């Protein structure tokens, strides 16, 4: 990634959704795992695989945040890494990579 990372200006509701997902993805419970897998799959879909059916078991606010972020990325034709610096996603990767490898959702 470019060392001179400059994130796109995003709507406040999208930024709030992303912050909520990042907060939860750093925790240790089932919903956190789902948030982490969703974010990591958007960050690097070749490496991390999200189970879309599993996302249906998120709390309503987490699911709404996921859908708002996903809709924005689709509508703006952007990738998650255009909104988020690597230092923001790195704690999520570090927290979950071993669990995802054991579950077979980590491809490296």
C-alpha cells in the first residue's frame, strides 16, 4: 500500500458503520468473528473468505453496518483499502488470523 495513504472522504454514516465494525472485530465473541471476517474479506478477498450465510446471524445493528459499508463500496466503486489505512485493519488480522486458519477461511 502507498505510504502516503490518503483516504477518500466518506459519508458520516459510512464512517460510523466502519468504525463500529472495526470496534467489534477486535473483540472476542461470535459477532466479533463475523465482523472480522466481513472486513477481512473486503480487505483481501483472495486471502480471507467470508461465509455469507454466517453473516445472517449477526445482531441487527452489525448487519446494518455491514450492508451500509458494502452498499457504499459498491455504489462508489471503491475497495475497503481506499477508506482504511493498513494500521487500522492490522489489529483485526492479528487478532483473528490463527482462528481463521484453523477454520479453513484463511487461504495463505
